[in-house]
C-alpha cells in the first residue's frame, strides 16, 4: 500500500511537470524552438537545477540552457521558455543524473512514461565527479559528445547502456541496477564504469576490470577492444549460461559458463597462448564484479532469472533462497574464448 501511494504522489507532481516541458511551442510567441537532446538534473540542496543541451547545427553553436526551482517540476517549468527560445523536452536522447540527484530517479522515470512523445528508449546515465557544470558549461557541444559516446557504446566500448524502460522495469520489481557512469577527464567525456544502484542510492562503484566483468556478466552482446601483449583484439561477449547447484533442497552454488569471440586487428597473427590468457583475464574481471555484487548483497547482473530458466521446476525454491544465499554463494566461473585473424 505504501508503495502504491508513493507512486501515486510521484505521478501527481510529474503531471504538473508535463504541462511545462511538453507544452506546444506553437502556442507561444517565440523566435525558435529547440529540441533538447540531453537533459541533466542535479540536487542543489535548496532546490534543483535542470540543464538542457542541443547539438550545434551547421554554423550554429551548441545550445545550452539551465533553470532552477524548489522542486524538479518547478525547475522544468522554468526551463521551457528561455528568452526567445522555447525548449522542448519531448525527444530527449540522454538523461544525465548527477550523483546528488540519484534519489530522484523514480520521479524522472515517471515523467518518461506519462509523456507520449518522450521515448522510453532514452539512455540513462549517472554523472560522477560532482556538478554537471563541468559538462554543460563552456563551449563544449554536450549533445554531440553524447551522440559519439552512444555510437562507441554500441560498437567499441565495454559498457551496456540502460534505457528508461529497463530502469523502470527494474525499479518496479525492486531489483538492483547497473547504471553506466560518466565523468570528465580533461576535455574528454569518458565512460567511468557502473554505479550499483538500489533503493535510491549508489551502493558501490564498479570501475576498470570490475566494470568490464559486470558488462560481461549481464550476458549481452557487448563489443570492446582488448589486447594480448602487443596485439589488438576486438572482443564480443556471446552470453553466459548460469546453472544452479543443489545440495538436496538447498541452493549450494552456481556454475557460470561464458563464451567470447575475438578478431585480431592491425595485421596481428594469432598465437596459441592468446586465448588462454584472455580467458584468464576476463574470468578474473567477472569474479571481481561478482565479489562487488555479493558484498553489496544484490544481484545486478540478472543471474537469478537465468538460473531459474535452467530449472523452472525448482523456481520457487530458488527464488525463496536467493536473497539469503547469494551474498555467500560459491560460484564456479569459466570463460571460453575463440579468436580469429582479421581478413
């Protein structure tokens, strides 16, 4: 009942938000309408700051805009009409949630599902490092940088984008989330790993090898560039098979088998030892990520669901024991890598 009331309250004030952000620009006296490609939100302690950005077109420079309000709804209302520009938030491609505003995630998701023009496939990110001004201020074209990063995530990098729809599904099921994180390094915007999110807060940060291992454990077809010695190899996850181990009626462990395939680039030739080295390195990365998740007591890689698919007749027993057993569960993890030379 408490949860239902909370969602009802969230829905009520987000409806007020919609009257501003998704208003009809034609009804206003304005010289131009800007479709924001990126929105950022941060909690200032005494109110909220909403930042919008649109990609520069042709000879025009990038568009930046920001607003403030005592509530997120008030901040968005203030954003929609800035001087001679009308800002439309109906087609946002990226939501950037500052660390300070992670607690507002359920409210932002409520907005997406109540606004028919807002795609629920919008990518969700958490910004690490404090203060979205590092990203939105100055002459940087935030929207274009995000477009480039999105393309890299599809083809090259070791992270799995999370959509608003996927995040909403996880929150509705009270499941943990691996939120892809961004940070600024010098003049560059880079992938910083994952924020292990649950119940309105980041429980752990997974970086470097841990982030790579977490991406692999999710079992998605993720591309990234790895190396063996001086060789460069483009690797792809082919998924993980999760099999529960039983001791009578008690869950005793998990067997995880993951497959990778890779292609040498730059004219490098295959060495017999390369596959073994990659198998060892990626298995270690996955174990590090598993350790983080078990230490936090949350299964953010969806292992329960895949284990249940392997033995549906024992689903009730598996689900009933999972929360208690997962933090200390014995896990046997192995990786198989198949490598080919680029043609």
